[in-house]
């Protein structure tokens, strides 16, 4: 067992079959080794540090291996790069100088096709001043995938260490894609998008402080698919054909998948080699044999994805809650009577929202968003919003209300049906404290609305901006700072007492 030190650039070697004491310490002159990955097909180790250096070492010598069929345990001369100073070997060795616990069966191992690191693309991460978060090697040893700190996925051919594919999974890419009509497969609910952005910032902080270790990539047994967690879900990509096949868990709200583990059913030994190879491909015939296990950021549980279809009756029992429920989970839903009155044809230009934490004054864009302002005004004068709670509060994003049920699933317009969006270039989310309609897709406005607390450009042309806060921004921020449960619902109810409309 090889374990890297977290304090200094060295690797400790243990032989658990003989002793629980470290049998060897291998010192390097480089930075602390963050990742060690063993490729059993090549009998080599991949080492990575936080400066972006990627090294390939022989497991016998921990030096750069001799290429082109000239493998040996010694240090390669002629300017070849190796991780640092010559390893310090203080352990017991055999007659040939090789440590006894490194003795392996004399099996034919695959060989690298290069002799110098300068012949490869292993300096790619250093070039862009980033480093590896996690490394995975395909079952046949022919490919290596690296996810970098700036969320680029690099796939290498192991034999040549040349780049085979590069995929941009950065938050900047998803920000652009969210507003690109040609990339609908990457679109998610715009409010959920804001929540995910906040989660990404938190994860970045943990990564920089070394408080989190990730295993976000895995290969399938066919050596053709790479599976990795992203901003919007878990992607399954055929990197041979360069095709995105699935995005798993995309519709699960507020879940940021981290570490992954793939189980594929072991094929019966009496099948022919050709059949075994064919059966490992991901397709409708055998994908039911797969189970993808994953952890989620700030969730005290793991999640399992399979191909099994879930019936309506099984949906209620799908999620197993083994955490202690809080009082909000036990509260029953409540609703307010829906009042209908005739439109007085009076135009309102502003409103005052009286909440249990204070007053919020808003100016209404009544000239542009006539239908939205009419809906808001009539609901307010009818008392429809009275006692509505702020059911969704997300720090550094927004506060949401307007649902009589208090859970985000209720509410309707004054017409008893959904109504269309009203978009204008100059009414956008480029500034905080904008008042916008919540929806579940284009032209699905009802009664719910939200107030942003930061600029949210990804919401533009997704949600109708019908007002802005003119006074009471401190009240908005006070609501934003309250403690919430795992569903972003405040632990203590914050209510709208009533809304006063002004001409």
C-alpha cells in the first residue's frame, strides 16, 4: 500500500500482510503528492501534485520508466523527467536490489511508447496554471482521465500520454449554455441554476482549503464510456465517438454529485470472449445490470441510480429518509382561500410588502409588464398574499414567496390559469433586488414571485422582471440570512402580513 504524506513530499510504503509498520519511505524534491493512481496493465503509477505536475513512475524505482520496451528499475538518464531527488530506500531488499514486497509475478506488461516527458502532453495542466482534482484509469489501462481544478476533463492515451479528448465543464461554460437555445440538453430550472452556482462557490472554497477529496470520474467496463459528475448532473460520454449519451440526475433539485462508483454485473465465465466484450457496452439490453453509486455535497447519504423503471406507486417509497426530521418536515400544508373580485381598472405604480421582519417597498414596471402587474395588484388587494410565507430562501441568490400552500407547488393567477411571460431588454437581472415571477418553464406564470439579492444574468429572458426594491433592502437581506432546512425553507416562518398597493 502506497500512502502520500499530507505534510511533506514523500510516499510511505506498507506491506499489510507482513507488518503494520511502514517498511519504506520514498522522498521527493517536488511538492506534496496529492494523488497516486496505479495502472496494473502497465505496472506504473501516476503521481500528481497541487502545482499541476503529472508524473509517471516505475513502481520498483519510483523513477521515470524506460520506454520503448527498455523498462528497468533504475533511474532513466538522458534528461528524462522524474518526480524529484533519487528515492531514499532504507528497506529490506532482495538479491537484485528490489524490495521483497515489490516482487510480483513475472507477467508481460504493456510498454510506453515515449522516452521523455517532453514528448507527451503531461504539462497541459501546468500550462493553464491548474492542477488535478481526481484521476481515473480505464479498466484496460489504455486511457487516463483527469478532472482539473478549473473543471476541464482531460482524457489521455496512456501509451503515448497524448491528449485524446478535452471537455469544458466549467461554470462559465454552463452560464453561456443556459442562455443558448442550441444547447437545450444542458438547460436546467433557472432558480435551481442560481442555487447550484452558490454550491459551486462553496465547493471551490473547500477544494482550496484541502477540506475535500473527490473521486468524480470513472470508466465503464467497455473502456468506451467515461462517467463524471458535473454542474448539472452526472454525464455519460462515449469518448470514442465523442457523444454525450446521458445526463443522470439532472432533474433532482439542488443535488451536486461528487464521488462516483460504478457497478456492472460480472459476465458469466462460460461466455465467449467476443460475447463478453459486446455485453459490456452500455445499451438497453444490459444497462439494467449497472448501478451507479454517488455521494452528494452536504448530504448524509448516498444515492443509487439504475435503469429500473419506477412506478407511480413506488415513487412515494423511493427516498429513504434516515436523518432526524425537523419540525418543518412535520408541519402540514396550509392554504388560504382564493378571493376573486372584479378588476377596478386602476393602475398601481408601486407597492409596500409588510412582512414579519419589516417593510419592503417596490416600484412596479406597470407600463411594460401590464399583465404581470395586473395579476400582482389584484392578488394583493384581494388579500391573496396575506399570510403567505417565504418558502424558499437561498443565500447569495434570492427570497421567494407567493404560494398559499407554502411549499412551492401552489398558487394560480387571477385568471385561474397560467399566463405568458413579458420580457424586455432593459428589464433584466443585472442588478440585485429585482422582483421577478417564479415559473416552471416558459409562459407558466401564476402567483409566486421572488426578489434577487445578487446580480443573476442567467435568469434573463427566463423570468419576468416586473418590479424593483426601492426601500427595505435591509429587510430583504435579513430574510436572506435566516437559517433554512435542506429544502431551503426557513426554519422559522417569515410571512407576508399584507401588501398595500399605491397609485
